[in-house]
């Protein structure tokens, strides 16, 4: 699979999700402050919520759905 140039929003979201995901930064970035606060309070659900988000939102959406995210415009 050839790597394409990523939209700047995808790269920003991926960095937030990978490095600051346990603190809810990825959900704050997408405009979900309540979910972001809940994720922050539980530290990413003990890592499970964070791992799910990284897998689902970053890898699955980025590589399978060709960057067509409804949340990122």
C-alpha cells in the first residue's frame, strides 16, 4: 500500500490520539468536550478506551476508509 499525503487534520488528530489520547485531547479536538472530560477523568478508561480509539479512529478510518471522516472537516 502506498502512503499518501495526509490531510493536516488527520495528522493532528493522530498525534493527539496517540500521545495525548489518555487525557482526552483527541475528543476535545473533535469538539466533544463532555466525552473528552470523561476520558480525562478515567485516564482513557484505564488504557482500554484509549487503545480502542487509536485502533478505531486512527488506523481503521485512516487506512480503510481513505480518510473520509465525518468529524474532521
